[in-house]
C-alpha cells in the first residue's frame, strides 16, 4: 500500500510555495507531518528521486520545492511515479484534504480498528447511498449506452482496449513494473515458461476480464462468479493453490494501516453473500459498482487479491446495464491507498468517492470515443468542431485550465458535460505527431506532454 505521507508533504510544500516561500526546510516539513525525522527524510528522498520535489542548497540550509518545470501536485496536476510515468491526481475537496491529514498521523497514534459489519448491514439498497445521489445519477447518465442492447454488449465492443487498460492499471496498483507498451506485446505473445510474477499477474487479469465478460451477462453477480474471479486473478501467484477462490481460513494483515480485517471464516462467507445480495438489488449500476468496490476491499474475504477482485467486480453492475467499463485510468498508487485507508480506518468514503468520480469520468470519455469511432461522425463533434479546436489551443499553447477554456466558449448547457468528456479524450490522445489538426506547433505540444498534460 502506498504511503500517504508523500501526499501530505507535497500538499504542504505546494501550500508554502503559493504563500511565497522559495523552499521549505525539512524541519518544517517534519513539524507539519508529525512523523519522525528519519521517516520524513526517507519520504523526501523518494519524492526527490521521483522528480516530484527538488532539493536546494546544502547542509543546514537545504530546502525542498516543487520543480517549476513540472505541474504542481494537489490541484489535479500530473505527478510522475518513481519510473517517470505521469499519473494525474484528483483535486481533493477540503473534506478530502482534511481526511488525508488525519490519515497521515503516525501509525502509533492511530487507534487500531476491526471490521465493522454494521457498515454493510445498515445499507439499504435504493434508500441508502455511498455515492451522493445526484453524482450517481449523473455518472449513470454519462456512462450508459445510448441503445437498448443485450447485457455485456458495451464491454464486448471495447474489449480489446479494456483488456489492456484494466489489466495494466490494476496491476500497476499492485506494484507491477511492466510498461503499457510491453503489456500489449505480452498479450499478443501469450503465456510462456519464462513468465515472471509481473507477467503472470497481467495475464491473469486478462483471463479474469475475459471470464467476467462471458459469465456475468448469463450468471449475473453471484458469490461463485466472484470467487472464480479471484481464482483467475491469483492463479500461480499463491503458495497454496487451495486458497484459490476459497473463503479465507487464515489471518491476514494489511500493511501500513491499523485496520484489522475479520478473521472468522463463516462470518466472511456470510458477509460476502450479504454484499452480493445488496449489490444485486441496487437500481443504479454506478452506485452498485462503487458499493462492490468499497465493500469487497473492506471485507478482505480472500487470502490475497482482494483489491484486484474488487476492481474487476466493480465492472459487473456496469456490464449488466451496458454502461462504460471502469478501468481505473490514471489512478496512482498513493491516491488509491489513501482512498482505501479512509474506508479501512474511518469508514469514510470521501476520498473513495472523489477518486471514483474522477477516474470513471475518464473511462467514460475514453470508451465512448472508441464506440463512436466504430460508427459515423459524432454529431456533437461536428457541431462543436471549432470550439474543440479553440479549447485545445488555449490549454496546450497558452496554458489555460480546461474549465477556464470551456467557460470562454459558447457551449450549450445541455452539451457541456459531453463536450468536457470529448475534450478530455482529445487531450489524452493528443501527441506531437497528430497535433497539426489543431494548428499546434510540434515543439510546444511535446513540451506540454512532457509536463504531464496539465489541464
């Protein structure tokens, strides 16, 4: 699990720089975080190595700052990981930032907590809601297929891309080191005797997604389907094959948290059935997806692979309702860890809601673009061709934010959400070799890409 201390440090340094400080000394960072100096020093070294912070000066005059050549974290900026891959980050709300600060307290000061069955018991489908009701309705409206089609049709149409996206982003959250490009090559090659643990993890994701796309439209959301999903995800990755698909009989501990999952097998199985029954009863598929993602990760019903299973399982209600899949596009390990910690230790879904909202909108935009590419010209794209080009120029060439660029255009209120999704997709796929269509200089476009595509 990622370390939330890094996010706290970045947010604090950004805040101090915005207040006029040219750099922040380690002693001030330590005082703000409440962690020991060695712990803070290790986190600072990792952030410097990743390029997220710059170290200035020497000896006692050393200070840290966010490089001017990189977008600043904490406001939806792209933050590179340790291998230089740029991943964006949600612009956390004030409530989210407050929760992050609370979760950054030293583990020794955080009160140990156990699994709370009341979290699922008190949830009443279609009366309770983990997502804000208006948000769930909005995301459902954006993500649903425009046509009446058999369950699973949407997922099958985008399956080739979904296999790559969901496998790679989910595996990366588990520390997988294989690149996106190499993942494509691996999937084309298939399994071999030379596969290491990372290759096996990715290929297992591919098999599990293919199973899900075939099984869910006919079997629905059931405990056996979920258990088969875990068995496929963890094939050849567990020391004891008896743990594949089996309800956990062993004690598990989760790193970097004071949360202690339930250790009673018959209660795990009983609660898993309750989670599945309630998920099936939820009318809004987006709320059902979020419910499954949160509760499966919180319950930890399996020896290992619980978070992987929860990410894939979140797609089941979406698949049955022919909504855009959820592939956790651009989600970084630290942000994901923070969302999980909020649930584990405080039963607070604030960060999980904001992360889910942010990444699902990205999934919707990407897969709708793929669907649209299979048919005729998109009427929305034709109607707003000039505005789309103007917005992209303002963002890439002149450095305006997406919201600022959109507000300056004349886009009908009824089309605003779809226009933003279309604009996000275009920015995601903009490259130096295809920028001429928007009258953008190649060098300027590449510089924008190198900064992490800030918008």
